[in-house]
């Protein structure tokens, strides 16, 4: 009979009886100390121990209570054997209490006996390995019974055959417990003596398997080399899986003391017999061959049993030997054991195949010891080592614990499957949270749990524990760790819990006396400002942040954190608060650190760009720019930082420029540009003077096109170079060829002055009241259009002839030519765009001519000046020679000025 069938028949009756009983442990003294709940699993010989969930009344500590009902032994055995079974089970519990090891089941309360029951309490248990393997064995039968639906008579026959097969196949036993192993759990469990299973990724499965193999091996090594005993019953019913996913070795009913002189030697032990109760003997399916054949056992006998357990795990829960409590069946199947092991090897991890085949060998000398098994490469794994240390962490001192939590565990957690996070790691971290000495170190992996947990996992498994953390006193480093990761916690926490639990803790952190906590609180506000309401930001956050800044104004790290906080929360502040509190805070920063400067510049730029803050040009000019401009020469800034700073400054200056220009235009004030004096210049320009008409007789003005530089060079090349030729502007080849020589004679002339435009000549009345005139000057001064009001460009050449030089005089006009001072020349520009200076005649109404009728000004090849003699008479002078000849025709005197394009005819 298969083991699963046998277990099913027994356990179905057992569980049915237990469910009919309302108070299983009624009358047992253990009920005084524990609150017992529903049954969850079973273990021990023939699964006689029923495991219940429970809590210790004194401290509400979770645990499990094992209960044995004596009437079970009365049904299966003769009444005289009832006492023998009871004593066997009681002794096994006392043996467990004597062997204290992380890989052996930990007893919370010793065995208590009543008239009907035995009971003891242990650490919380999820199930026994037998429960789990029974579930997987039944799944294998169910899978083998699946028949595809095809239709027709054949389908009906197939369905009938499947139904008949289902009736003959063993049903899922009542004690079966659904549990999926990870290969890491199996690895770790076998090494300790434990195992788990789950069909997930290969890496996770291997890691879990390795962990459980390691647990079992460590447990056996402790019993063999420290306890000096042989277990003799290493089987699934003796291996318990805790709620943390750790495999623990129990079932000490059949231990034998080893030879103290030679631990490797064999000792006598009874074989399995049909004459003895099954409950009083080890499991035949996992018994070593030498025990049954020679009635001897050794520590290597336990290694055979461990190898058979590993094979059962990888054989879908079925042991390789299924004797059905029959020694003859055992002997027959033992002959084929080597072949069965060889066929099973492909299912095992490669690193474990050789060790398992040797452990399952019928030759005891081929088996490795527990100490050697721990040294194989299969168990060298950082994740396994972390899980091993976690199981014994309570035996370590504070320094070792802190180092493990902060470094080793953090590095190993990415290699550990998430299932083991919650089963193995989180319960231990949860228990350490109340230890203030290691709380700061424990919070490091806790924050990783918070980050990786789903919202459901956090609500169901972590939220209650985290509330305890918020409300208990913490060390400086613990407070800093929570504040730095507060954004992760708030992301997983319900909004109502954020308001009631997290925010009060955050605001109280500002009142701490240590700089580290205050700085971490500022960083926390910057990270979670979206979760803080605006009223709290204005009334709580900003005043506290400002106070932290004022206390640590010289600390670059805190100043930078404060600026980061202000930059993020300022959008939720009122404008007046920003202007009244933030700007003065920025003005007090004196640290020339590039990062601090850039954060300050970003805040100013944000105030400038966002018009809701109302940053005025007056504030920029008086409060912002004086603080930022000195940083332009800060040698610590790199190129990008400098460019950004300069860009912000330019934007602010342009805004100030626009504002002031518009304001000055509205106020009719001067504009801040090169054209700011245009209004004043045109006001006194001769073009805008309202002068009465003044006609110069016989004056003809010819219009000339603008000459290019090439034309001027060409015409200039034909000149004679003589002063007379330049003055009269004539040459044998071209009358106008000498006009460019003006540039040689007038070196201060600009290139634009050589461009000849249509002249505009207006001669205002010679009076002191003329616009633009000054006392002593008859004509107003015209300024050049491209210069400022204080730049008066004048010729460096005095065009006035010597005082007594005779000049051209026309007697037909009958007027007199008055004397003018030779120290006040006037110049008609060659471009005729402006008249630089004019002087009022000093003898307008007095002179020997006495006519007083007007002023005769003659324009020819140059400037004509007439001087009055001392006697008051004008001496007639001969005509000037033109091109070397005297023009004696008084009726037709024509003079030309090529550079001015003016012809004067008489």
C-alpha cells in the first residue's frame, strides 16, 4: 500500500474526530498559559501530534501548540501499550528541550499532561514536511488522471475508465497541506534539515532548495558532533516548516547515544518489526539498510535517511521506497534502489546530484558525513549564508547584528526570492524593531521592504509595525533613516494614516536638537511636499525651515537642503510670504559654493519667470542683481553654470530696460539709447528753423547723383594736384575730378562725408534773436546728424583768406562786402548736409557803403570772404584766375565748386 494511501486512511479519521471535538485540550494545564486556536497541521510518528495555532497569554506572542489525544493510541494498539506510547512522546519533547539549536524545533513551554491529552508549545509552525509532500503526491495522481475530451462513444468510454481509475487511486489525504517549495528553500532546508517547493523561476527554486538542505545538514551535524546522538528517524513527519519558512528537525522519539570513544563506529539498534506498534518505530521507508539487515546504526545511517528525504522531495512527494510497513516489500525495493536513484538524478540540481547519490547508497562507507556535506560547492552561496546568519542572529551581539543588517543582508536580499523575504526575513526584522540598540541598522532592510512591497503587502504585513516605529523614541540614525525614506513610506501608506501618524512625526523632527535630524527633516519636506497641505506649509514648514537655516547658515549641506526645499514648496506659498520671507533668506546666503549659487539662481529665475510672484524691476535692480552679479567672476563656476547665470542676468536686465524705456517715454523723458537726443537735435536744426526767405542772387544749385568709391577714385586720379586746380575744381580732363581731394585736405572727415547729396542751404537773417543763435553769432549752428549734442565737428582748415587779401568783388551788385573776423570761419560741408558754423557780420548796418540793404555772400570754388578796410572803403580787386587765366569778362563771371556742385554766376 502506498504511503499516501495509508496516511490518508488514518488521517481522514483523525481529522474528522478532531473537528467534532470543540475543546480538544480541555482539562490540560497548558490552556492556562496559551489561547489555542484551530488545527493547521500534524506531525510525529504516524502523525499523532496535532498542531494548533495559538498565542501566549502573557505577552500575546504567536506560537503553536502540539496536542496528542491518548484515545488515538487506544484505537490502534492494545490498552497496555497506551502508556508506552505516551511515555515515548513525552520523552521526545524533553529531548527537544535539551538540544537547543537554531535548526532544531524551539520549545516555548514544556509538555503538559492530562487524563486525555499531552500538549506542549513551540515556535509558530506552518506544517510538517509530510503534510506538504502528501499534497504534492496527490497532485501527481490528479494530473495523471486527466483525460482530454474528444466526443462520441470513445469519449464516453474514456470518461468511464477515468472515473474507475479515480476511484482506485488514492485521494488527497486530509492532512495534506498546500505549500509550494522554492529550490532555495530546499537547498537551505536540507542543509539545516528543511525544505520548500515552488514552481517559479529556476534560480528561485534552486536557491530555496539549497537553503533547506543546508538547514537539515546543520541540524544533523549538531546532533552528531555536539549532542553525540543518532536521530534514527529523519523523515518528512519529523521535519517541521515554521511560518518563517525555516525547516526545523524534531521527532526525537528514537534517538540513540553514540559511542563516545569513536563517533563513526556503529552501535546496536533494533530493526523494524511487525511485532512492534508502528507508532513506536521509525519510518520504514526512510530507514537505513544496515539498520534493517545488521541491527546496527551509525551517524551515516542518518545521512542515508536525509538522502531519501531529498529524493522524495524531487520525486513529487513520493519516497523511493514505499514498503507499506512490510519488511519483505522493503527488502525487494531495496534491491532496485540504485536504479531508482539513477533515474531520479536528472531532476535534481547538478551541484547536488553526486552528493545525493552517495547519501542514498546502500554502502554506508560511500556516504558523506554532515560536516563534509556542508562544504560542497552547492552550499556556497551569499543568500544562503545570509539566511543562515539570520537564523542565529539572536545569539549575536549588537555590533554583529548591526553589521549584518546594514551590509550583509542588504547585499543578499536581491538574491533571495520574495517568498523568503516575507517568510524568513520580515518576521526577524519585525522582532528586532523593538530593540532600540539595533533599530537604526534594522531600518535599512526595512526600507527595502517598503520600497519593494505592493500596497496590499504593505497594508497587511507592514503598516502596523511601521506605526510602532513612528511613535516610539528613536536614535539619531534611526530618525534620519526614516526621514530620508519618508517619500517611499508615504507612497504605500493610506492618506488617513499619513495625516495622523507620519506628519506629526515629521514636524516634530524639526524641533530636534541635532543637525542631522533637522537636515533630514528638510530633505523629507522637499520629497513629500505634495502630501502636505498648503496651510501646513505656510504655518509649519516654512517657519521651521527658516529657523533651521538661521541656526546653520554657514553649513553648506544644510543651506543646500534648505534651498532645495524652498525651490519645491514655493509654488504652494502665498506671494506675500515669498516676498517677505524667501527673498530675505536668499539675501543672507554668503557661501560661494557652485551648487548653492545655482540653486539660488534657479529660485530667482523662477520668481522672475512666474508673474504670479510679482517680482518688480525695482526689487530686481536693488535686491537681486547686486547679489548675483558678483558671482559672474566666481572661479568655482564651470562654463555651463556661468552661461546659465549670465542668461538669467541678461533676462532681468532686459526686463528692467523695457520697463524703464516705457516709463520714460510716457513721462517725455530722455530714452536710454543712442537716439535719446534726437528731439533736442531737431529742435535747433536749421532744417526746422522758421526763417524768412532769403535769396542769393545769381545762385544756381545743380543736383548730383551719389558717387561711389570707385567713381571718386577714378575722378580723383586725373587731378593736377595744384592748389588752384583743387580750389576751383577743374582739370583739363574733368571739371569734377578733384572733389575727392577734400579727404586729403580735411583728414578729419568721415567716409560718409564724401557721399555727395543734394545740399540744402538756408541763410537765416543775421540777428541775435535767431533760433540757435548766440550773441555775437548771426547764424545758428547745425549739428551733424550722427553725433551727440556736445560733439561739434568743425573743419581744421581756416578758409578765411588773409586779412588784406583782395577777393572777388562784383561792382554790378552795388553792395558792400563786410569784414568778418578771420578767427571765426564757417564751413559749408562738402556733403551739404549741415552747416557747421556761421558768424554774424560785425558791420551789417555800418560801413562806408552805408546802404544797409543786406549781405552779399558769394559762393564759388571755395569760400569768399570780404574784408573792410580801415578807411571804410572797399578796394576793387581783379578777378581770380581760373585755370591760370584771368577772366576779364565782367558781364559773365562764372565760378564753379565741383566738390559742392554749386555754380555762381554774375
